[in-house]
C-alpha cells in the first residue's frame, strides 16, 4: 500500500450483532468521515443496523441479534 494511503482506510473482521451497541476499535487515529456497514449474513429479513457516535479510536454499531457484518471506515 502506498505510504500516502496507510492509515486512511480500515475494514474490521466479521462481527455478529447482539442487539446492543458494540464498540469496535479501529486504527484510523481520527473520527472517520465515511463509514459503511457491510452485511454478510442475516438470521431473518428484519435487520436493523444503527450507527452510534464513532470516535477517533472506535466504531459504535448496534445490529439485530445474529446479523453478521463488517465495518469499513475512512478518513
């Protein structure tokens, strides 16, 4: 990866929703300006994903129990 791009993008490992807010650390060192939640599997068709207030160190996401997803962020 070119030096100018290092630290500007982050993709999490696959996470599983619990119905409560999950705090996931990232390495961006600033609050991301763009975030995308990528759903990879759902337990049913009624999926709700809510983004919380992301910080310079963590993403905050609430997802329906059993929903599998990844978080992409960039600064």
